[in-house]
C-alpha cells in the first residue's frame, strides 16, 4: 500500500485535531512529531499536543507511546472517553507489559460504559472489558493498591460482590491508611446488609476506620449514621448525623433536611448552625 494512503487511513483512525504544524522530513516524522507533542504537553498546550501526536501515529501507526499519550490527552483534556479507548487499545498492542497503560485502558472501558449508558459499540467497551484489563493490570503490578481498588469498583458495578470484597480488602492491606478504600468496602458491605444483617458490624467498622483516617468527608458520616440506626445505636447515629450536618453546611439542602428529620425521629436535636434556605439575620441599621 502506498505510504500516502497509509497516512490517510491512520489519520482517519485518529479523527482528531489537525492544527497547522510545520511539516517534517518524511523519515523523521513520527519521532519528531512525538517529541513536539511532548513539548506542547509540558507547556499545557493540549490541542497542539494532540495534533502533534496524531501526526506521529499517522506517520507511524506502530508508535505505541504516541498512542498511549493520545489516550491520556483524549481522556484528561477532552473528556472524550471513546477516543481514549481507541488510542489505548492501539497502545497495548505494542506495550503489552506496561501496567500503567493497561490500567488506563481498563478504567477507560469502565468510564466509557458509564458515559454511553451501556450502549457502547465496542466488544470490550463495557464492564466485562474493564474487568479483563484491570485484572491484567493487577497481575502486572500486584502490589499497587489503586489498581486493586479500581478492580473492586468494577466488580461492584458488575454485581460480583464477593470478588469486589476481596479486591477492596487487598487494596486496604496494601494501603491501610487510605480512607477512601475503607469507605468503598464499607459501602459494599452496607448494600449487602438488607439480605445479610451479619455484615452490619463489618460495615460500621470500615466506616469508623474511614472517619478516623479522614474525619472531614460528609458522605462517610451520612452513611455511618444510617448504619448506626440500623444497628439500633441511636445515640451514635445522632452524633454521626450531626457531624454530617456540620460538614454539609447547607451544600445539599435535600440531604440536610433528610438528616434533620432523621435526628428528630431518633429523639435528638440538630446541632449544626447552618440551615438550608435560611438567610443570616440582618443587623439593625445604626441609629442616626
């Protein structure tokens, strides 16, 4: 196939921005454009960087580092997840042992499924694809807590709860001081307590650990309050709900109203100062 036709086909696969960039010598196109793209990226010029990397993969469709960087830019600069998936898929063809690229591809599959509301056309553009590649990332780097936790999130959305528990527990074992990992495990336990009340103490323990590590997350106190209520620990539920109110400070009016009602139903009194919709009292005008 003539080289010009190959360039046109590769350019069509990119489908991206083709800004006015200086043409470079044919033999050096791919590497030169790649270096140019890196320079633009470091300068925060995302559009120019994308155009340069697209020129690079048009000149050499097997420039896998350019594909990987394109995937990152499509995702972070453009929030174009389907194009990020396409770029990462090309990248892993040559970077088969690059754990970071596999991780990025797995999360792109997962996000693509969310963005397109389950109508992703690609065979692997769904949770199954996300899980497959996140599992690959975990195998490549089994000591990375973030990979394990991301895999747990994918398992949870796929309703593979037992596997999700194991993945979250592994993440916690690797990074026990990460509050968000404890929160993810606690939330999974909480969702299972309706069918399995024996999990209530485990859910509470994980929520409590999360609040110990990071006491400033309103959502954690919100959930913990309901778990205490479910366990008939009403005083603790009231205290947790009031902590939520103090952190929420009227940001979520409906949530605040719900928690105030919960506190009242438990016989308590909301102690947070901020009430949703309530304006501060006006100071009296100074006397003339």
